[in-house]
């Protein structure tokens, strides 16, 4: 698939109270952090291509590259055509505390901190509002009601348009929604990360909260492009991820081979099949694709043209059952920060 201005990306409402967004969003994290060096010019060209194709949702975090990602998005939007820039919606995560060396030391969800984080993000993004604002992980020392309440005040002041959440469990989702309208829950969801299906997704649907699904290709693991002998760049998160280690990697890539058989029979790629599977799970789910290059973006957009019928979905389920993956989705220390896993 070639990206052109004629490419039409359908839209989906982000929950009952959120904005209407493109059916695929662009996750920009990899353009600044966690996957080794990125090409700045190609990153900006990819954002431009996404906007030109009709992608409206740009997802970032103020801690991605310690502000680098927000500044990158600022530059991309400033240099994009006016019409495309006007359609762009920013989804921003905040709260992560970093060290000079790049380590993570916790999360800060205090109301004063929320407003401080927002002020810095608005400056870096070069805008007067953030479309969707969310804490990246629940601060265990601050009730979620206080954190959400602070974002609600930013909404009242016009600095934020909608409130989101990230990686929270069903109980926390209910508590947050009792304070203010929640547009969406951002959480990992893919063929091999399906923990939300038991309680979290049903609760979100009951409350009218949309889902922005990240990790739909499990950080490239189920993209069809990752190989057993791949050498990872220094600083690449996957070098520490359990699913990419030793026997786990071999097992998980065996699952990819099964998926490849189904994809090839349909004349599409493994990545397109994996993304299409997430799209098929409901119109209230918006997959985020972490494309850092235009060719990967084009491939991801091609998933919008893939129709999976009941037989296809059954074959995929048989090839990659819900509990098939080997290894946790994060290292143990990071899993401890996930309210969604408790």
C-alpha cells in the first residue's frame, strides 16, 4: 500500500464522551526512546504522512526522551499543512519520574504535579490545549480520584479537552469515572496480550469508555519482521523484555509462523493481520501503531483494508490462543507498577 492524500482512514468515536478519531492512531514513542536511535527527519516525515493519510490521533508521553517526543511532534505539526495540523489530536501521558541516566523512579499523581506536568507539555507541544490527558501509571500514594480531579480542573480551564487513563484495572476505572467523564483507557491489547478481556474491557464498555490499544504488534514481536537472530541496538527496551528472551522468543516466534500461514493465505502481511484482529474486536477500540518509518506506516494502514470473517477469526484463535505467549509483557519491576495487573 502506498500512502497518498487519497488514502481514506475511517473514524471511530473514542468512548461516549471523547472525540471522534481515526480508526488507527500513531504512537510516537519509538521516535524518541526505548528502541535505539531514531531518524529525526524520517520520524517527522512519518508523522506528516500519517496526517496526510487521515490519521488524526498522535500519542505521546512527556517522559518519552524527557520531552524530546513532544518537541518532535511540535516540529512536525508546525511544518505540516495547515489543514492536516488542524485535524491532529494529541494524547499525552504524564507522571513518570526519570533520572539523568534515563531510569524510572516512580510516578507522581499529586494535583499540583498534574498541573505542573501539563504546563510543561503545553509549552513543548506549542499548543494551548491537550486533547486527551492521562497519567501513565497510577501513583500508589495518591487516590485516583485526586489525580483525575486535577485533570478535570484543567478541562474546566480549557487546557485539556478530555480525560484518559492508562493501564488501570476495572475497580480503578470505576472510581475514576465517578469523578469525571473518561474518554478512553489506553492499555496494551494484542493477540498475545489479552488480559483486558476478562474484566477491564467489559467494565470500560459498561461505562462508555473507549480503548486505545497500544502494543498491537507486541513491540514488533508479532509484526512478522522480527527474527530469531536479530541484534538489538543499545538501549532497546526489547533487550530486557521477557518475551524477547531465549526460549520465550523462540516460542513466540513459532506463534508468529502460525499467524503467517493465515496471513499469506489472505494475501496480506502478518502485521496487517495482527492489527486487523484488534480492529475487529470492536468499534470502541482504536489501535495505536508505533511506526517510526513511512514504509511501516503504509503497511499498518493497509490493515484497514483487511476484513476478517468468522472463519478467519476462528483460525487465528486456534493458531494463537489467548494464553499462548511465553513471558510477561514487561520486566518484573515494571509489572509491579501496572494497576491493570493487580
